[in-house]
């Protein structure tokens, strides 16, 4: 492959990633609207669902929210019976947040068909192809996490100058 072909391939790959990010953003907006939630609520629900249970502090760190914002968010989701606070069985002083069955009920019409089609699509790929995609996604997540931290510091510096 020539240098020019490689440069074109890299540019096309970046454009596809940007397009995917935009499409994902649109889908996530629509899913939140369907659920009657905001994007931060749905992001936290996803974080808690993937982790199983998280403390409010862990949610704040993972979602990059203040402790006050997390408390209000948990209160709001708890009022809708989407999450519940439970005592940590190994440390009764610690409170964990977990999602309820109502999340799956509310979101099944949105995510059920996506999951079904996604798994069906994956069956068409070889193990090696899936492993390559996973390496790429992990690299992308690490890349974005580093740059999110960098930009968060830029925001703090900008706020400090005000």
C-alpha cells in the first residue's frame, strides 16, 4: 500500500469513527427521550448496570459528576423506581446503588432489537475479527479517557482564571 493509499485509509477510518460517534449520540438521545430521562441519567444507569452495584462516590468518578449532582440524580432515579439504594452486605455503613427490573422493562423496546441485531451481526464475524475490533475499541476507550481527563483539567484551569 502506498503512503497516499494509507493516508486515505486512515482519513476514511477517522471519518467512519466520527460518523459512528454522531450516530451513537443521536441514538442515545432518542433512547433517553423515549425513557423520559436525560442523557446523564441514562449514562449513570448504564454505568451501574454494567458494574452491578456502585457507591455514589464511584458513580461520581465514573460519570465525572459532583457529589451533589450524583445525590440529586440518584434521588430522581429512585423516585421513578429505576434504582435503589441498598446496604453493602460486607460493610453495613456503606450504601450501594443498583438498578431495578423497571429499567429493563422501560428500555426493552429500545435496546431489545438492538441487542438481537447486534448479536446476529457478530455471528458473521470470525473470532479473529472480533478480537481485532475489541482491541480497537479498548484502545479508543483508553485514548478517550486520557483526553477526557486532559480536557477536564483545561476546564478547571479556565474556571480558575475567571
